[in-house]
C-alpha cells in the first residue's frame, strides 16, 4: 500500500519514559519516536520534566528534522519525558495541534500524548464550552486535558481523576499523562489502540504504542496494557489500576496487525509479522492459482507474499524495487509530466517477471489507482499473468477510532464488485482476505478485535454528529 | 551492509537527456537522479541548456532537498540537460566540488558530469598548473574539463578533442559532456563504470549510469556503452565512435553487481538481481549448513538470502526490520548513550528467529562492527545458531577506480583469517563468496571484470603517487 | 538608547482592519505591522477573517522574516484582520505566546491582540483555574480571552461582554478583538497605552497602536481612543461606547513620547517628534553649557539634540554613525574578542568632534554601560569635553503597565547620585530632564500622564504578588 | 537615495588582516565586513589561512545571515584572513561569483578579494582562453587570479608577479591577495577605489576599503594607499612598493565622497561627512531660497541638509522618518496594492512640514520616481513649497570602473532638462550641485578625481567592446 495515494493513515504514536535517575531522557524519547515514525509523519514533539519543570519542543516535520542536536540537547536532563508522532490533516492549524499538549494549572502541570479518537468529542466540547472553556486547537487531546483538569479539582488523587475522566471519554484513547511526579499510562475501556510497557537494564520504565520502540531503546517488553487499564509509574515503582477493566467489549484494531504496526512489534504477545504471514497463507488456500512466482508490493506486501509462497509452494522472489529516497520533500510528477509517478516510486525487476505468471500480494486497496499502475508495470516488464491477492478484506466503512480511511465515495469497494475491481485494475484474478479469517490472524485465542471498517460491526455507540463530523474530529 | 559504518561508497551517478523538443528537461533529470540517489547522497546538481545558454543549480544535499519546486522550475525549458549525484569526503570544499562542472570558453560552454576516478590525476594537474592553469576544486572533473578544452583548441571537432583527451586520461571515467549543440557520452577504455542509453516514446535520448534511471523516466534501454566508446547525441540523431574501443583490457567493476547498482538495473544486459541470487546460490553450494531459516540483512542482503534459500531449500523469512526513516539528519547515539546504534537501525523479528538455526546473508564485511552487532541482536532474540554468509569475497586491496573502500588498517580481512573473523563477529560459521565465482555472477560470457579489490589484479598501471594520495584524489 | 543593552522594551504593537469589501486584507496588516516593528521584534502574527473563518500565521521573528510572499498570500482574502508584533522574554514558550491568540467557542471564534499588562493577572488566573480553566501560555492575552468568553456566556451582546470584562481586568490593555462579524477596539480605563483609528480612501477602517501605522497604509487618522472607550466596527459602520470612560484617572504612558513611539506618530494629536524637541529645549535651558557642537546618539537621541541645538544656538551636527545592518542574527563580540561591541554599532565622526566641546544627547540611561562607551569613543576621536544630556528623568521604579524596565539592582539611578553617574560614565557634566517638565512634553493641556517609572506615582493599586512576580507576567 | 529604486550600486568592499599571533582572525573580518556592508549586500565571504591551509565560507546573503556562530567558528584560528562583501547582478551565477576566489596551484594557494572593474576584461579573457584557460565564473577576479598565476610562473617573487600583472590589468582594482605567507594590498595605477590600512594595539595589520572598518575593529588608520601602490604584509612587517606609482593620471572616484562611503570614513585623510556638508553649503550658495525648514532624505541626504542649513541659516529639522526594518526579505507592495511603496519606507513628520516652505536635500536622482513620491508625501503632509537640492550633478554617463549606474535610457537627466525634471517631480525649484564644485568637495588640494559619470571625462581608454558589454563584466 502506498501511503501517499491510498489515504489510510494511523494517526499517532506515543512514547514515555520514567527514569530511575536523571539523564538526557529526551534522547531516549527521540530514538523511541524514531521507531514509531511510521505511525505519523506530520508533526512530533517531546516534553521533558526536570523536577516538575517541563521543557517542550514540537513542530511540523519528521523526528530527524524537528530535533537537531541543539534542539534535543536543549531539552536538558530530567527523570520523565513523553513524546508523540502525529499524522494529521494539513492546514494552518497543523503546528498548534502538535503534541504533547502541555497545560499549566495550580493542581500541577500536565503533559498529554494521545493516540486514538474520541467518539463523543463534539458533545464534550459543547459541554466544556458551555462552562466557559476555550479551545486553542481542534484536537481531542485538548478536550482530554480539560476533562482531566476538571476531575482533578474534584478528587484527592490524580489516579481518581483519571478513572473518573475515563467514564466521560468515549471511543479510542491510548494515553500517556506526565504529571509533576508521575507518569500514567491509560488505555480506553475497549482497548482499541496498542499501548505497552517495559524496562531497560538501568531500571527505567518505558511506555510505547508498539513494542518495536522498546526494542529500539534496548528495553524488554513487560506486557501490553489491558483494555481499561491504568498503569502508574512513580517513586514507588509501577502499579496497575484495573477498576475500569472489563467494563466494555474488547476491541483491539485488527488493522494494526494487517498494516499499521511494524512487523517486529508484538501486540498481546502476538507477532505482527506472523499475522501477515498467516494472511498470505489464507489467501493461498482460498485463492490458489497456477503461477510461477509470488512477489509483494514493497514494503507492506512483502510478509503476505512470503506467507503465500510458503503455503502454495510457488517460489517467492523480488519483482518490484521501491525507491527508498522518496520522502516528504519529493516533488511528485504533475499531470503534464512525461513521467508517471508510480515508475518513480516502484520499478519492476524485469528478469524476475518476464514471461512469468505472477502472484502480486499487497495489503489493501483503497482507490485502486496505485495497484492498477503496479499491475501495468508488471505487464510492461513481460509478466504474462498478474494475480492480485490482498491481505485484508475490502474497506466498506469509516473508522471512528483513529484511522483516517478515505471517504466512502473514494473507496473502490463501496462502488464496485470484486470482479469489477479485478477488471478495473487489469488483473487476471483478484482475491481479498475473507472476513472469517480476521479473528485468526493474531494467532491468539480469547481476544476479540474491532473489524468495523470491513464489517460495519462497531463495538461502541457512535453519535450521529460524530458520523457527520468525523473528518474534523480526528486527532 | 550499512553504509554509515562500512565505508564503502560508490562515488557518483550521471544522467543526461537530449530531447526532441524543448520542455522542462530539468524535471526528467530530477527523476533520473532520484533513481540514482543510491550512488551518491552528498551533493547533486543539474545543468539545463536552452539554446546553448546554461542554467545550473547544485548544492550539498539529497536531490529532494536541493531541488525545491521553485528551484527546479527556475532551470527553465531546454533541449538538453545533465545531472549528477555525488558521494564525497566531507569538508569545506564540498559545495565547490558539486557537479556539473560548468566552464565557459570561446570554443563554447561545457558542462561535465563524471563517475569514476583518474589514476593519473596528480600528473595531469601538475602539467596543467605548469602551463598556468588554476584550479578551484580538488575534483578530477575540473582536470577533465581542462584537458578537453586544451584539446578543443587543437582540433576541428569536439569529437576529435574527446578522442584525443581520452589518450591523456587514465583510469575510470564515465562521462556525459554537454556542449552547446550536442551531448557526448564517454566511457573509458577499460570500461570500469556503467553507462547506458535509451529512448522514450517522445524520441528523447536518455543517458544514465544505470538502466533503472531510464525505467524511472519511462525510457527503454537501448544498450550499455562499450569500453572506450564515445556516443554523440545531436541534431542528426545518435552516432557511435569506436576509435578508442578495444585498446585496453575490459574491466567492468564486479562490485557494481554485488552491491552498488540497484537490483532492477541491467549492465551489459545482465540483471543485477539475478547476479545476487547467483551469489547466494554459490554460497549455499559451497557452505551448506543444517539450518531452519535464511534471512538477509536489509536491504542489501535480501537478494542473496533468497538465492541461498532457493538453492538450499531452507525457508526464506524476514528476520530483521530496518528503520526506513534513518536519513542524513538522524542523530546517531553517542558513546554515553543508553542505546546502541544498531538496534535503532535494525531490529530482529523475534518470532522468526527464536529457537531457530539462522543463516544470515549480507553483501560484505568491512570493519565487522555492524555484522557483529547484528549477530548479537539475533542471539538476543533467541536464535540458537547464526551462520553468516557473505555474497562477496574478503576485501583486501584499495580501489583506484572510483570506489572509496576503507583504509587497509580498518579492513578486517587484512588483519584476520576467516576463522578469526567468524569468532570476532560471534557467528557459528562464516562463508565468503569464492573468488572463482566472481566471473560467473553476471551470467554472461566473454566479458571480463575488474576484481582488484578482492584479488589485487589491477587492469592498469597505478602511479606510485596515486597509491599514496588516493584518499585525496577521489571525485 | 541602545535596545540591546539597556533592557527597556515596549512590549507590543497591535493593528486591525475592517474592510468595506473583501480583498487581501493580510497585506495591509503586513505593512501596518512593519510600521510598528519598533514596538516588538520577537514574534508577530496575523489572523484574517473570511466570513468568520479565521486563518492565522504567527511565529518568532521579524515581520519580514515570518511572512514570506507565500505565507502572506496563504492568508487569503477577507474583510477583517488583526495583527501583532511582540517583544517578549526568550525561552521555549516564545512561539506559544505569539499573538493573535485565537480561540474557538460556540459563541463564535475570537482573535485577540493585546498591548499592555494586567496588574491582576495572577488573581484572575487563579480564579479561572479554580473553575477548571487550563492555560497553554503564560500570556495575559489568554486570560483576557477566558474572561471575555465567560462574560459572553452571561450576556446578550458581545459589546456587553466587553464592558463587563473591563470591570474584571485591571492595569493596561489596548486590545483589538476580532469576532466573526465585527472588530472591537478597547482601551483600558486609565488609557495607559496608545490606540487610534482612521480610514483610507476605500472606506476601510484601520486601528493601530500608533498613527504612523495608519500613514504607512495611506489611511487618515480619525482620533485616539479615550481611556475606557470601546469602539465597534461592523456592518453598520463605527460606533463608540463610552460607558467605561471617566471611571479611572487618566494615565497615558509618558515614555511613549520620550522613547517608544515613532517620531512621526501622534498621540491625542500631539507630535512625538515635537515632544522630543521640547525635551531637548528644556535640557538646554536647565543645563546650559559652553560647547561647540550638539550631537545625538542615533537614532533615539537625534530629536532631542536638534531641540537642544535650537534652544542653545550651539550648532547641531552628526557626530556618531550607527551601523544600520546590525540585526537579530548579528553575533555580538564575546569577552575574549579583540573588538568592543560599541564600536561596531556606533562609530564617531572624528572630523565632527575632534578638538570640540561636545553636547551628547540621548533619551535614557539604564545600566550606563553603553553611554559610558559612547563617551569614551568620542574622547578617543578627540572631543575635549563631553556633556551628556538625557531627555528623560532617571529611572527609579518598575513599570507594571507593559514596559520591561530592567530590575532595580541594574538601574544605575537606583544606586548612584547624578554626580556619581556623571563620573562613572566619564562625562564632564550630566543633566537629566526634570520631572516637572514631563507634563509639558506632549504640548497639550488637560491630559494627565503616567510617570510612575520616574516618580513612583502609580495610578492604580498594584497587588503585592504582582510586585513580586512582574517579571513573569508580562505579555 | 533609496537603493532599491535608484539602481546605483557600489560593487564591493574588501577587508584583510595580518595578525601578529594566531587567533580567530575570522571574527575580526566578520566585524570589518559588517562595517562595509553598505558596499555590497548580495554575497559575502571569508577565507582564513592557518599556516597556509585555507578555509573558506562564502554564500549569498548579508554578513549576519551567511555567518552563523557555528559557521564563523568553523573557520578556525589563523594568522591571516581576507573577506569580501559584494553587490552583483542577480541570477544563478550569484553564488559562484561570491568572493574570496581561492585557487590552488603548485606555486602556492591564492585567495583574492577585489573591488573595482577591469576595462580590458574581455580582451584578457579571450587571450587566456586562447591559451587553454577555463573560467568557472563571470567575475574579473578569476581573470586577475589567472594573470597573477601566469606571472608567478615567470618570476622569482610574488611581488614581481604582482607588479607585472598590474601592467596587464586595466581599469579599477583595489585588491587584497592572500598568499601562503603574506598579504599583498594593491591599488590600480589610477587609484579609482579606496583602500587603506592600519594597525591595532595587538600589532595586527588591517587592510580595508574604508577607514570606518578599521575603526569598527579598534584599529588606527595609518594611511590610504597611493595609486599604483603595492603594500606587502609579512613576517618582516610592512613594506611598500611604489614601482607602479605615478604611471597614470590619479582618479579617485568622487562618488565615494558623495554617496558610497560611510560618513565616518576618511579617504586620503578627507572626511566624507565634511565633503557632504560642503556639498550642502555649495547648494545653499548657488540655489538660495526663502524657506522655513531644511530636511534631508534619510539617511543619505542628512549630511547635505545640515550643510545647507549651516550655510543658509534656515533651521534644520527632521521631516521624514525612514523605516529601518525594511530589509532584503521585505515584500514590496505590488501594483494592485492599496498601499504605495514609498509611504512604507518613508513617512513625513507632519508637525515639521505642515504649512512650511521646505528645502529637501537628497544625494542624487536616477529615475526620479522616488524623489517625486517623496515630494508628494511632503505636500500631502501640508508643505506649502518643496525645493529640491541634490548634492551631486546630474548623471549623464556610464561608469566603467565598478559602479553600476542605471542604463542611459533610464537616467532621467539624459532625457530631460533640469526645469523639466523639476516639473516632473513636482518640486517648486530644483538645484543640482555644479560640476565646478566637485574637486572642492574632499577639501584637499593636489588630488584629482574621476568625475566621468557626471562629465564624461574618462581617465583611461575604454575599449569599444567594454562599452558594449559593460553590463556583463561587472564584478
């Protein structure tokens, strides 16, 4: 799947550290955010706490662009820090919406990083504004900060405030809250988005959206948070509060397995890489074909292609090369250009595909333009047949939990049948992963997953106004 | 192979277009250089000719950084253009050494782009300075410009000047020369570096270091230039001058197949991807092992790993994930950091390797630090055995033809035997590609290759002063 | 007075336009802010309203740095806009504190620009936080936005909300509020800071801190707002609300006449340039001296020097040249430098001062370092006598109304007598403007002025905590 | 005179230091170039010599933009350095033409900075190219480097090479040459451009285009170089070579006194400020008028206005305020703008001019647009009469010696008589400085000046091709 063209985006990654001793904790967050960069490329930020004094830097851009050595050093030493990477809609408000959101209040400073999407954001905002609250941003994170602060005024402990706030917040939220003397990790009651924690050999606790970020900073994964769980990191160590656990249907996003998370991450102990191999295997069983070679669309179709090859016995090979230098500042070819965009990003390995019947594996089809061009490139390079296999079912529904799927009128699967799509993209055959296989992808048992974008089966009530406004309310 | 740590660098990529009609030819060069970015990331530049009036922009940085939409548009329309990407040593002189080198002279303007390294640079420079020439840069390209200009004063045609200049220039040079009314592509008599040309459906001729750059701009490859060949592109079409062909032993760099070129490129019609598969297969035959899984170091070891898997029957899988966001501005962890660098760039897929006997394929070992850390990461992730297979022989000698191999005191193979290296890097077994297989990698017959870095068999005389000064004279 | 060394800073300039028809109103604000750049060089911003949709750009830097042609154009067309230039303390929070402060609320969007300083900021903030408000910035402007929004929830009209808010806000505030359908200009009840409005030939209304900004956009000054006045610009034209006028002692800042405002501005119809000429004349009368030449410290002492010359009959000449290229990015000479800073910024015209008895006029002395070096430069250039005349009385007290005067321990006049200072700065004689002349400077009658920084006579009650915290609460 | 509109530009400033001991000599050059910034704002550069190893940084932009603290520090320690500020024509070649021009050669490295313009540049270039020389830039400085290098091959000493080169170079050139072990200052035989040297209390020698740059780094002026003089600074101290003195008519540019040089500079011991006062006085004598006030166009008309006031007895006052923040990045109002440009740059002080008969002094009229708008602003501000006095004669001829005067078709004085111009600019009366006063401006005797731009009296032969090509050959 080509992130520039398909309009499906994970919307955030969060990272936090509670250190045993003061040091340049911002450096650790920097490397952690680096490992989470695939979860958001628009903006990023880090807040470091030095004895309750917060220093923040955040801006539009990649982690390596926003944080120069000087900027990173200027965050100083501290014992706690939180960081965030964000994908978001473009526009003037971009910089304002960068996280962490830091607010000051006499109950103490609060820095919040958030991955997810509230389904009752409009409702909460209207209620807060009615009490005189003013908003600087359009992000859910500011709403969360308000609710937490208001609850803080009513309670003895920050932990109680968090538990009460969770009863007001609906939808998806994986949060790390930095207070003056503790970090609090929070996962919503349905557990839509991943959030895990671990520890390094220095005794520092690390919290992150994905376990690959723990590995990148040499920390060992302890475990994934449970839905509704609150984990507190402070002078007394780590302790879990499960008062809000088991209060709502479990609903981890299945698309984390299919596309968002890095292959080297684990969610609830399940390997993302293995989930993708399994998806490829299911496709091989359900849509067998007499072919010479299996190739993947790099990078996201590679795992599925290997799985397809393993199951089918058809050899895996590299049939497409991706230009790894195409970044944010790349100038895409215009309409009048002599070059078509897809050749620049992807090129066929002629020797691999020439005269061959090719199975092409990708992870999803959104608008179909990219996959159609990819099929065409393979044919120009001499492929005699191209059989497309997709490691996800067709997208048919919007996501209200933090994924920016394209609008329904752009989703090809909302407008055409599978045979029609096959024809439109110029493939010989086309097979999507069957919905029945989704629960089997992670390889565990007992967990349930949110598959609403494929099935329409939402685990929470979605207010009508959220359905209308969803394009505006995303974090 | 990790380019940051191993100190082996290709030193340039060249690209040119001779268009049938004027248009924004700079755009085509932009996309072509993009496809060649792997050949040089330090600086880049484009010169466009509009009826003999040259407009140049060049600077330090990646193609996408140096050329903003405004900068690219400011090159204007034209019928010819040349471009260059360059790897080079750091320092103040960097920007000055960026190419194209454009000189003005009453015989006409000349823009030169060059890939390679002259072995008699010091000699030529001394001779030129003795006649009053002054140099602004330390690059061979300025020497070439001088020699060409001097010969131009002595001859009737530019073509004759080029042929005469070739008799004075020794070593490796693949050149594109842009004169006011023609483009001239030149390959040195030994043919050390690749250079090919093709044509698009508009009738524009494209010249490039690698055929993948032709593909990226939707041009069809016509053919690779022969050693010593001069190809002229002008109003009368394209014509080849072979007066200097067959005058020296043929010596295409074998390391272009092993590492430098992109897998989707062809050299003399031979697939780079297939050459690497073959290397993996030779390793499987020569160094068989009882293992559970074959993995490659991304991205350069992937092709070899697939070849090893195909030959050995041991399943191929993805065992290491590379962070694709690590770029020029990334802050590498310092000595005092809690994180080790390699984890940030590479992470193991624990589920793939845990409890497994792993064959790890990479393309070369220079200092051994990176491969040692990679082996360690795999062991930490639970691999029970790690068998390292390298798709090249050990590096033992310097290259005088345009490749920046590390100094001999840093080359691990100059100091230790293979069993010692195996021990140093913590592998269970270690196998390097046998020298005898090098000629077989490309898969053709009749061509001979330069393998001097592995064998010490140089195809040209190397002046003593070049041996001493090589670190300074590289382009 | 040298702004880099003397630590007296005006803290803001505001500008607004209510246009008869939509056009690129941001352009007009750009030129207006340019004219007000002397009032703040740290950050600036513009918000344009297009039918109630607000577009904002603000950042650290000068107007010409923050607004590139692309940025300015991206603000789009509109019928209203407000802008701000700001001086502020350095630090991470700088960018967040840039104005306009834009808040969204169901009662309508609100963009606020503010010049001044609240004396009850801490009190208000504590009260607001107690009701659950959270703050993103440390600026008074966010407090003002909250108070306005809360009052808006309690009243039928925005105008009533403003009048009620004014009863809660204490201290100095000249505001322009942009609502979705109107602009409202507000001056605090004491009228500490200037704020005037006018109209151009297109019928657009312009509001600005100083009349020079009206001239710069070819608008005619209509008049200065009265203390406590609220002026509303909307579809029905302009109307004034004077309910809050006459409720507090009038107290326009006298230092606006002496230093802050541009010489071509008028306040209450009084020429700033003439006020400074008058100051020079008073000095000539009160501190006559037998001298050959009168010179001013450029640029701020020039007017006073001409006044001194006019009254005394001693010829005016140019004796010091200021380097006009010294800007924000200039690297000041360090301690170990061979050069002293003041020579780089100022140089004597030797031919003017050599062998002469010189009267040197400047507008203030803060720490005395700069004036001491200036005297030394004149002596090195051959001046036989240097008689320093200052067009203000000695600074003895802090300002709580929006001027950042240095701390008392740095104010030379708090530590030494006038003869001692004369000795310290190496002058032959030293004369400060007498306090009794302050009311006469503007040249009007009936108005009263705030002279607290010289006299300690504050026109409002200053809470104890404000006295302690003033360094933190400045806008 | 407003540099943006009048198209008269000095083209360079040079600065050099020969230090007694190694230190960060680049810092001294930085401050020196700062003081010379008025001589060129397009590009700048510094080369530092550390025992003959040269480190250069140069780029487009102001001194404070090009040299960040990091960049300046990276030049390192040394005992010699040269620097340059340059005005030049815009275009792609800008950066290449930035100076110092550094060339490497076996006779030794050479860094050259140059102020002036060769009249035989085309001739020399053709001759050099005929011998095989190639040019990277279009600047005279590269020609000078070639000629020097060629002569160096023919002579025993660098000094002899310089003397011989001077016989080949025609026109204006004030040079500082940095060799590996000495600095050589050179002034052309006519002495068109200023060049002086001095010494600081550490014993470092300083060479600069203007004495104000010596003052800025606390060095004492020793003296101006004589026409044709060569001054060598090396281990043995300083020694002068006058072999080429007295070989051509002396011809210091009179416009250095009128406009280019800073008022605090001296040329041949003559004060620039005094020359301008004298110009004002001559105007008062030759064009007396019954008026109330004399004002100058800031900043360049100020000195002349004071002179006019002194002679006429009409009071001097400040009638126009210039916005000092208008810099390189300022967005000038377009045609469709509601604002006219001149108001933004200049504003009238209404209280000064209202109801007054005003004498307005400026230093030159090129196209007349700016002065016409300035007159209009004064009338709008209530001036009853405006009498324009210009401290230079009308421009009628091109300059071949390094000044970029507008083309003849744009020079208003080439197309209209003085009464016609008076009418065009809306003045009541108009008086230009009489040509007969030019020799009297500097206040010395015995020196002769180049006044060719006013009189057409060129002191050297101008080749026909130079007359044609002058727009291309400027430094």
